[in-house]
């Protein structure tokens, strides 16, 4: 029982630390890349750009 409690406390503490760190990051990959002067983009085959699942917006 004591071991399970210790593991639970460790998991909650880790989650709290990771959440606070992630909160400072940008919400999209492109915005996070821009913070460090980088560009984030993707590439797809030209024929796929017309498919509804690949459209932006």
C-alpha cells in the first residue's frame, strides 16, 4: 500500500512539472519552431492536396 501511494505521488508530481513546462511552449508546432527561429512545414504528394482530408482550413 505504501509503495502504491509513493508511486501515485511521484506520478502526480511529474505530471504537474511537465504540464507547467508545456504551458510555456507555443500551442502549435509552427509557433514553437518560430520561437527558436526555425520553420516547420510538411510535404505531401501533389495529387493528395486535392483530397478533403489533406486540405488546410
